[in-house]
C-alpha cells in the first residue's frame, strides 16, 4: 500500500486513537480521576497532531501534483479527523464541568 491509501489509513489510525483517548478521558473525569483524564487528553493530542501531520502531507501532494483523487477512504479519513477535533473540544469542556461538580 502506498500513496493516498497509505496516508488515508495513517490518518484514520492516528485520529481514531485520538478519539479513543478523548472518550476515555471523559470517562476518567466522570470517575473523578482528573490526573488520568489529563494524561489521556495529552496522549490524544499527540495522536491528533500526528493525524494533522499526515493531512499536511496530503495537502502538500495536492499542491505539487494537482488534484487529489477523492475516494471513500479519504473521505472517511477526513471525517475521522474532524470528529476527533470536535470530540477533543467537547472532552475538554466535560472534564472542566466534572471538575467543577466534584
């Protein structure tokens, strides 16, 4: 596997891992384990940054080679990245709410 397929799978992997960390962080905060929640948020952020790095490679390829062939795999990768970003924002807010409640 190479090219856009490889980059798409990398984005899916990194951003999927980020999303999982953000969901686990919410669960940890719900249980009152704020140290773990913050650790998971940091781990998720690292994965999210890697997903963005790969996304940047796709953008560079398109800038150099013209149009990128859009397929379902790439659309899924983009969707994973966007949902990870939204979940990161929501997780941070929910963790803050749980801190205030407890």
